[in-house]
């Protein structure tokens, strides 16, 4: 594919479960950054966090159901499908390599991150290589800039040298860091799992198709989510 296909946003996560905050991030990133599409990629075996409570199959199914009626969004199942045969950790650099191979060298790819995840980027596997494969767009709350120092860390230096705007994304396939503000929503998958474990309602915190799946499969009904 070429850049004529438009910039493609890539939003990874455990989605355990997917909730309204994830969908708002995808929608607002597409609008703010002028993306042609946003692909949500459920992690198989995340490297820097505890194992998800939901199985890869269940987490993928919930994302698929949530996106079935959401224009401009798609699901990337490769991480989940690979995790069944390969228990090795899922690394974002490998995900971006797969997307780059699939879409060719010219299409703009945009990795979507929250500000907290971006602040921890130096702990990621081969994090410097991410900028060779994609742009990085960082979602911030209105009125809050990305927290960086005075250029005394490697991440600070990357941010200061690569910072751009949404208008920069389509012109080159990778390499920019673009902050953008989104609606602040105090919703977390952890809190949703805790409410479900206590028998409390999560309606309007997760999309209805996700809630239907959780209820029909009796997910997250114990304090440990199993």
C-alpha cells in the first residue's frame, strides 16, 4: 500500500476488557490526527505487565464485537493468534514490523499511546527502533503537556528532536512524535473488573456488545477475574 491509503493508527492494549475510554481514544485520535483508520491490536502476552485475566480468545472476541458497528476502526488479531502457539512476550517493535511489512514502506503508521505509557517508553524492548517503523502520537488530557525533563534523558532528547504536529504525519511514513489532547475519562479496566467481581453494574462503561459477552461468558466474576 502507499500513503494514498491514508495514515493508519495502531492502538495496542490488553483490552481486559475493552471499555468506552479505549473507543473514545480511537475515535478522537482519528479525528485529531486525520487518520484514515485505527486498528486495535489486543496483546497476546504483554511483556511489562501482569498476565491478563481474560483469555486471548475472549479479549479478541470483545474487541471484534465492539468494533462491528464502529466506522473507521478495525481489529488486528495477529498478537492473539500468535500467542496460542508461542508463549513468548509480545513486543510492540514486532507488531510494528508486521504492520510495516503488510502496508509497505511508504504508508504512514501512527502508534497511539497514552501519556503514561509514553513516559515509560525507555523500558520497552528496542524502543529506539519504534521511530524507524512508525510515528508516535501521545494522547494527553486537555491542558496537560507531555511530562519531559530538560533533555537530560534519552526519551527527552527523542521528544525534543522529533516533536511535530498532526500535519506532519501524512508526509513521511515514520519518525515524528505528536501530542494531541483527548477527552479525560476516568475509566480503567481494573476498576471495571473490580465492579464486576462485586456484582456491580458496568453498563455505559463498556460497549453493550462487550457487556453482553461478559455476561454470557460469566467473565470477571471472582476477585481474580477468573
